[in-house]
């Protein structure tokens, strides 16, 4: 178990009563049963009446201004603390673990309980530290008894759709788009100051906007492409008679004129048009997490989306301020796109909203999360985290020259002084350290090999530009290649024959270093023979493109004759390996190798690949592997 | 009167003069031009049978300090005041009505519904002294309207049917209950009595809210017709009017409920009726006013250019000049838009100055009466229109009042600032540069139906459709 796994402790608290889910008011007369983990059931009763709640809720919704809302928040928090504070099982669960983040899975089936803003008990916004039954770092994940939608895979490469609608009034669309752009910048391979750069080129398909959409248009967009995250920015509204009001989001009418109030179910139907639902939906809209009437079946927009299959929904159970919505979007997306656990991200977002002070009113308490995280969620997040770091490293390296991602002309980042280069290298290595942090087993091997590749690409970048021949560049280049060789070899030592390619790459980089006048690595003296032996052990049917590539490069280094690429060209999955090999030949071998014989063999092999249609451009966006 | 519509060689129509009794509250300043134009109509085409239809909102009985939207007594005194303020206009009408072969036709609008009363008709006859009684025709005279079975003016000209309708009957906010006005016009003994007050939402809006605002911001008088779009403007000018606006909306919603209930023959509350949703209605109006049409591509590029700014910083900018410190994404206190946003919403509703734009009034009237090969002439919107459909022609004669050019005011922030400075000053003189004047006359004859424009002396020429 890694350090990250130990931080989060999940506790399930289910509150049930007899009867149908709907059509009951909050009342001290109603007995509820609390089921905490597998502890004995406990009975509890509300310390207030429905009417008292409605009055406080009205005030929480700022109907008497922000000051009364703050007072109502304190009063409500005290009442809820009395309600849950007596649960021995919950107290024992919270006390029994040293975790520093508690994930309280709050399972509510009774509609009237879904009305209650339990989130007031988290953080210190409504009650002093120690007065809440929950520790300071507690996140409430709301769930329903009906199985919702567990994550299949936490996304590691964002494709975000911002749906902005001013059908209910002006919305801070620029602010939200800026927040999403800022969060996605980590992944973007382009610098913004390139001549002629447009927003669309810059963002690629990481962030898209759908403005003034109707449900029809949202359906059409979702049919054209699938999104990992959908962020809805719209005014919330309510409809129905006073005793049966329901909240929704104002969007353009599907009939082309006017507007319509859209429910969670309708939204889910539209989002599902492409076949699947996004992993994350965030609702920057007042009352999108507001249960509304308890008389009839149904829930808030957020709850309906979650029940329809969206694994994680973040919404607002109270009115949301412009400022708070901007901070919510900025903080939450910045954190999750950096690879943080979304539970941590929500906690930090809540803190950021709390620190907004009066400007954010009760936005900190308004955030409500619907999610059903299975036991596999932690590993999913960690896997995604690693990929996020890899993508961030890729993006940074792509900044050095767009040719590196195969997307056009090279345009080198300013690396004219050693100081600039050292600064860039420092950031790159920090990302590599973070990628390797906490990795074990197969994940560690992959991370080491990836970092070996990144160092190789960094060395390549240092070769280019007007200052390419300067002594400091030569020094940095050799240092990068040494690190690359060490990382590849470490990957092989940790992963064994399964990552034979890492040994071959270590041998290749070792050869380049020796060509530069550097001494070879002792541990690789017999590496070539060892690799050949391991390659020969692989049975014929298991020899895929990766095997052929490794074999080719070994031959290139050792044989007198240029190797032939035909086996590689015919192997399954050869496209990537051919592209990668050609780039390696043209932009590394021919740059780092001085010996004529080897250069000639490299040139011959490169020409053979090119004659077969292999190019140095990779357009599928596939990730660098090594 | 026979059931056949009268036949004319030439029909002229003008509308929306808004001659008002209160010097401080009405902006009509075209007396000499109007008089000149009417004199020309009286004397030109000497042998022809000519009708001049003064097509509603001729005078403006609610452009004064009043809490009533239909006031038979005061409006009669107002007619005296108006005649004193614009003697040349009444003299010209009188000349027209005394010229052989001429018929002066009065049609009702939503600002002058009292003209439907018998007392007011008599006042006009006494004042204008037609050569023969038939030379003044009131379309709301039951003898005429029941004969032609039409609420406006219906005639034949050049072999075509010509309908002249003010246009408020297809504007939900400004419908006048015609049966009631007609019945009231019968004088003492009428079974239905006088129209109830408020007579409609638009008039009620004027007397309860707009007239207050006009005292401080004269340009409000130029914002016509009075519909829901004006509410956000009023609140933007003076957010303290929120309570009065809600009261207005509540009263209006209740009145509508009452009318529906009466129509159903119920004495108690309508089954299933809820409280008047005035706040929801106002939220909708304000939301509409504050909305801006978002453009995804423009947003992407703008945000790309402004990427050095933080989201919070941008959000502060985007909240605009709200009355509240912390605008909310729905719920909470009502979000009142800035004046610029409210005027922009009003401008969107007007759909610009294109002569062939098929606005709601055109669509409403066309759907109600059809166009076929006839001519349909309206007013009310204050926006000129000339729309050809098949062999049919629709004309809207706009207004003789200065027409505020919201598009011009809203073109950039500095122009808006200048407008706001001028609008805050007493009087309207500083606002003329933001207005356009169109002295429009519709003319129908055997050659066709067209819009004419009068110059300052009242000489008519073909209207080329330009806007000053």
C-alpha cells in the first residue's frame, strides 16, 4: 500500500426510515435508523420541524441578505450537529483511524433528508473547530441506495466541454473558460506566443465551448465527440407550484425561441447521446444540488445526473455567486487535471471558497458532491496521476519544438543561456520525480523507462538552436544522456526481460555517450550479448513490433552490415515503432554518433524505412513510450 | 351605413403622434410639419375622394401625472389642453374635415382609448366642425364597426381592400377591450359601463412606473411601446422601484386571473390557481434583459487574449454594473441589470430599423386578418415597415415622435456614457442627437401603397427607407 492510499478513509453512513422515499416532512416524530459501516444500527431523530428548516433554508438562500444567511448557516450547523453528533458508531469510526481525509459516504434515500445541507458540518465556516461531529478534513459524498455509476476509469487526458448559457441571465462565461484553459494548459503542447496561434490551435480538443446551447445542440455535440468532463454554466431556476417546485438549469429552448428549464434527467439524456456519459459533470449554477419539493419522486439536477450514470457530479445546493463559481471552476479543475484525487480537490476547493470571505458568501457550504467510488477508484486515480505526469512532461518537451510532437515547424523555446536551460531542466526533473514518487512494481518500471525517454528527448533538444555547440550545452547534453542511460538500465533491472527494450535503449544511449567521448557504463559492458540472448529466448509468435525494434537497434550497434527493417515493417503494431525508430535514427543517432561506419548503417536503415512510407510525423497523438 | 366598406381614391394614414397635455412629459414637436402635411392632403387631388386615417395614439392621455389608465373626465380636459398646445394641428384637421370629398378617420390606440367615449367624439366634432357629419368617421363608432364587422378602419381603394389597425390588439401588454370602449361610447345607459382600470398592462406600466421615471430621466418617454422590455430599464435607472414593480406585476397578474375567473363564471378563486408568480415573472424579465448572446468562438479568442487575467478577475468584470455586490447564478435576491444591458435587451426586442423586418406586430396582424392582395396599415411599434407578400402590402407608419436610436447609443461605451450624461439632465434637447425623426405617412391609391416622408414644412415625398 502506498502513502497516497493511506490518506483517505471511507466511512459509509446510511440513514433510513420506513415508507416511500418521498412525501414525508422533516419531523422530530420520525425515527430514522443510522447504519454506520457494519456497526449496530442506531435510532436518531431530527431536532427540528420542517417549518423551522424551511425558514432557515430560505435565509440560507440569501432571501434576507448575506448576513442573515451566515447566521442561518450557524444555526443550521448546530441543529445538524445535534442530529448526527450522538451517533456512537460514527464517532468510533472517525476515532479509529489516523487518516487525514475522511470520505463520508452519506447514503440518503428519504427525500426530506436530501434537503439538509450536511456540508455545513465540514470545514470551519459555520462552527468552530471541534464543535462539528466531523474532523476538519471530511468530505461528504452523497449517494443513493440505488446503485449509481462507479468509475470504470478516472480520466487522465481531459476533453472538457464548457456548456455556457445566458438564457437565465448573464453568466461569467469568460471567467469559467479561462479557468478551464488555465487548468488544461498543463497538457497543451503549444506555446501561446507563436505567430498566428489561435485559441483553437492552442487548446486542441482539450477544451471546447458550446454557447447558448439548447438540449438538441448539446445532443448533437455529444454525438460528434465524447467528453471526459462537462462543465455547465447557467442560471438555475425553479418551476412548479409552491408545494411541488423543482429546480433546473436555464438553457435555450429546443424550439429555437425562448428558454426552458432543464432537469437532470433531460441533461443526462442529452449527454448520453454519444453512447457514454462523461466521467465528471460540474454544475456552476444556483440550486443545481437543491432537492426541491419532497412531495414527489425525483431529486436535484445533480442527483438525477448521478443516478443516470454520471460517476462524479459536483453541484451547488444553494445559490452560487459569480465570484465563487469562478473560484470553484478554477480550483477544482486545476487540481483534478494535475492528477489530484478528486476528493482532495473538492476539499481544497471548499477551502479556497471559504477563504474568499464575504465575496463568496456561503459558496463553500454550497458545494455538494454526488459520487460512488468503488474500491478500485484509488488505483484508478494513481494510474491516471502517472499518465497525467507523463502528459505534462510530454507537453513541456513539445514546447521545445513542435516537431517533437510531429506537429509542424520547430520553434525552439529560448534556451540561449545555461541559466534558462537549467531552469527548464529543473522543472522537467521535478515532474519526473513526482511521476516516480510512490510508484511500485510495474508502474515504477514504466515511470523509469518514460523518464529515460524524457531525458533522451531533453538531450536532443539541447542539440538544436544557435547555441547548440556551446560548451554548457554539451555538458548538459551529456548529463541528460547519462541520466537517460541510468533510468533505462534501472527500468530493466526492476522489470526484467519483460522490459528488454529498456536494456536496449540503455545500450543505445551508452553508445551515443561513448561517441561523445564519455566513458561507457561498466554494468553495460556485456549488455549487448545479454540482450541478444534474451531476445533469442522470446518464442517466434511472441515477437511483436517492439521485439523487432529492439532487435534492429541491437544489430545496428553491433553488426557490420545495416540491418533490414522488413520484419519490423510487417509486425503487428509496427506504425508507432517505425515512426519512433526513424526519429531516433535521424534526430539522435545522426546527431550524437560520429563514427562513419555506424552513421552509414543508420542512414541506410533510415532510407529503407522512408522508402516504405514511414515518416517523422506522428499524428495519432499517441504518447511517448520510451 | 351600408355593410359595404367605403370606397376612396386616396387613403392616407398617420399614427403615433402622442400629442400630450403636459409640456413636461411629452416630446411631440412636429406641429407645423404635421399641419402642413394635412393641409396638403386636404388640397391636393382636389377631385378625389380622400380619407386621412389618424391611426391611434393620436393624443396621449397617460403622458401626465396620473394613477389612472382610463380617465373619462380628466382626459376631456386634456383634449382642451392639447388643442391649445397644438392649434395648428387641429386647424389642419378641421380644414381637412371641411374640404369636400375628404373624410377624417379616427382610430383608437392604446394611449387614447378615451376617444372611444361619446363625450370625446362629440368634443372632436365640436372642435373640428366638419362640413358634413360623415366627414368625420370614428372607427369605434358602433354604427361603423358593426356595419363593416371590423375593429379598425376598413375601406376599398384602387380596387383593393385596405385595413388600418393600430396594432396594439396583437400586443398582449397593450390590448384595449374594444367591446367595453364601444359600449362606453354609447353614453349613458350603456350596460357594461366604463372599462376597468387598469385598462391593460402597458398603460398601467406607464402611469404607475414610467411617468415617475420620466421626471428624472426624460428619455424614458421615448421608449415605446410600453411592454415588458421597459421594466428592466426602469429598475436599472432606479433599483429602489423594485417594490413598486413587484406590486405592479402582482396587481396585473391578479387582474388577469380575475378576468379569467369572471370569464369562467366563477365567483371564488379559480380552482388550482396559485399565487400570482410576479417574482418569477420579474426574474424572467430581468434575466432576459441581462442576457448577452454568447458566442463560443468569440469567447475562445477573447479568453485566449486575456489569459494573463485570473478567472476571479474576469468574473468581477463580467458581473457588470449590478445593483448587488455579489450577483448569483439564479436564486437569491433579484439580479438587476445595468442600464446598458437593459437597453440592449430592449433594442433586441425592436429588431432594428430594417423596413422589411417581419416584427411581431406584422406577424400578429397578418395571421389575424391575412394579407392576400390587400393593404394592411399599422402603427404602435414606432418602427416603419414596408413588407410585400405576394400581391399584399403591409405598411407601418412608425411615429412622429423622435425615435431613440438604441443601436447608436449602444455602439460603444463612450457613446453610451455621453448618452447617460445627457439623459441625466433635465429636458430632451441633449438627446436629439441620439434620436431619429421620421414623419411618415402611408398613401394608398390606384397606383399602389407606399410610405411617404414629410419634410419640416409638411411636403410629402417618397420615403426611400433611410433613417436619419
